[in-house]
C-alpha cells in the first residue's frame, strides 16, 4: 500500500546527511545552530534528525508565497510560487523532480520513457490509481485533463501546443506523445500543470469541482484567505500520515517567519533575502531552490508605450543598478547582477549582461527626448512595505538619469497580475522570470516568445523566436549554453528587460516536520509527511 515509501525515505535521509551546517548561537534551533545554505542551489538544508518512525495525525499549516484564487490548476496556478503545492496536494503530479538524484522520477505515473532522439515519449499509468470520486486514472482521463488545461490556456499551454505534434492512447494505461522536434527536457511538463490530473467528472455539472488523484481532498476553500485539505484514505500511495493540510493566505514574510517560530505555522515559503537570512540564522531546516532572472524590471514595449523606442529601453536598462537595489531593498543579502544566468548557474556562459552604465542611460534618453519623448514612465507594483521599497528604488535610479517616474500601486496581487498580463497597464514593473535550472527553455519561452500569453513585455522578435526553437532542440549543457550566449547577445542589443538579480527561495519548516518531498520549482509534496 505504501510501496514507494522506502525509496523516498532513503532519498530523504541521504539529502539530510549531505546538508551543510555552521555551528553558532541562534534562537530558532534548539541545538543553537544556524543553517548554512551558501553553497546550495537546490536541496534540503538544516539539522533536523531522523524524526523517528512516521506517526499518523496532526495538521501542517503551510504559508506559501501567496493565496490562491481558484482550485483549478489551469487558472495559472501550477508554479511553486502560484499555487503549485496546493494543486499537487489535490491532483498529484504525473512526474516529480528528485532533487537529490537530479532526475525526473514517476509520481502518479508508472513510467515515462523516450525513443533514441527524444521525439516520442511513452507514459505508462499506475494500475489501480483512482480519483477521489473513485473513477480510474486512465489514459482517457489524463488526456481529458491535459485538454482541459490547454483549453483554459494554462501557464504552459503555449509551450505544449508548439511542442506536441500528436497524442495517442493505444490502451487504457498508455499514452504516446510525438513531439515536433527533439526535446530531452520534456518530462518537466508533467511536473507542472499538464501533469496535475483533474478528473473528467470535475466538470460534470458545468461548474468546476476539485476532484483529483492526489493525497488530499478539499474541506474548505475561501479564496485569498484559507484552503483546508483532508487526508484521502484511498490515495494510490496509501493514506497520508497527516490528518489535514492547511494553506493560510499570509503574504507578509515577517508574519510567516513569526508564525513558524511560534508554531502557528509549520512550513513557510520565504522569497525575500533578508527574511531568508533570518530563518537560516535561526537554524530552520527546509528546502532551497534557485532561479535565474528571479528579479527583472519588465519593460512594456507595446505600440502604445514609450518603450517601443529601443533607446528608451536601453536607457532604462543602463540606469538600473543591481547592487544599489540589493542594498536598498534586499538588505544586502540578495544576488545582484545583470547576466541572465548568474555565475552559480550551470547555464552561465561567456557573454555578460549590459551592466549598469548611467552615462549611457543619459545618452540614450537624451536621444529619445530629442525626438519628442517626454521622459515619463509609470511604475506599477504592490502596495505593501517590501514592494514599496522596490518601487522607490527604481524610481530613484531612473530619475537620476532624467526620467520622470510615477508610481501606481495595485490594490491586490490579482489586480497586479491583471494589470501586467491582461490589461498591460504599465510602463515598467518589477517581476520574476524565475528560469529553472532543470529546464531553461520553458520560462524563457513563456517570457520572450512573440506569441506567448505570458509575455508581459510585448516583446516580438523573430530572431529570438528562432533562438528559442534552437534552445529547445539543443542536447546537453554545452549546446544549450551556446544558444543561451546568443540569446544574451540579442537581449543586450534589444533591451527587452533589465535583469536585476537571481534568487534563492527558502521553504522553511519546523523541527517536528518530516518527510516533505520537494519537486521542481519549489512545489512540495505532503503525501508522506508526518509530525513528531
């Protein structure tokens, strides 16, 4: 009934044994140790012990990056910072990324294999796996779920549509995917939205009902407030140890950290470098994951915007000082830099980013003003203390070279997303491309491909589209890095955005939390989690 637990437990203990520690004095850890994550880009860190034998019962409360607004993973809620852990708890993942082994492994699926040139992939499903309503997780149900995701234009739907040429189901437990061109990173698609399997019965009434194949079912959902999940006894991997899994919508990271240290929370998603530093100093164990281009000043270059002029974009990029941003906004604990891929990344190449150059910024801006540009920009951001600091930092840097920057604060995260992705109502806005080490193509495509619905920049460049196609087909680190160097050159020339920093995310948990299983993009799985 719990066939995979032994493998998962061994992986977990190996990762814990390899975690790096520095011994000092700090309040969060009973042993007075701080957690050193300085040399870890992806992996479990901290001293926690083995947790003893798994125990049943208890509730884990996880304050993720932001509260969710829907229970459908197709509603742009399939990333680690945008509801991915919540969705995986309800719907499971066909595949997950084993962070210790550095490879994709089956989760809800039984296996995924490719032909010799990575153009045909065969997915096998587990015998006996069911949805929470008792219906089977078979090939017809999986294909329905993927089609539902595509019809609703989920986050990665455009990547899927341009990648998968043909899909066939030769029997009830087998699906064959034929791709347009070779792609050895195709398994990543099943660790996110297309791999979160929604039951066909979820739309039986015409109104979406959350029926999934995951280890938990929905007890209570209040949008942007709280999601409470019950353990599901009929989960394919056995009933979860936890009684409930709770996701309170807490955005403020200081509140998350305080909750973690007062037992109000058991798990907290921390993205701000200063609060991550506090958690590590307190000796909190947890999971670190890193992303390139995690901080970027998005430049709206659509036809009705001033930044359609490349000189305006070049002036913005040259005016942004990542080191100043790090000191003013991130307490000096960030990872500033203008390279698309930071030195820690395996995709770091030989072509540097443009870099901070205020004199060049003044020159480009003067040229644009000479042709009639008034120098005005509107910055859109969230109205909370942390993001206000970001807005003021960018305003100061840009006004120092001659821009006039008005700040417009969104009323909520949903309002901000609407203004960025739907209304395109901004000139500049601080955002994250969060390009993953496991697959740079997916997020690069989403943010830079001309017709991508996730391209908030309005950036349309035929040469970039061609390079992205080459990036997908490239095999291995050397080929991919060569293509990424060409992309960096093009970004330097066309200035679609100002890269500000890479980042680490720290998902911290309490000393009594054991068996959390990380996947790609900071999505955490709780089917084998227990408390002691």
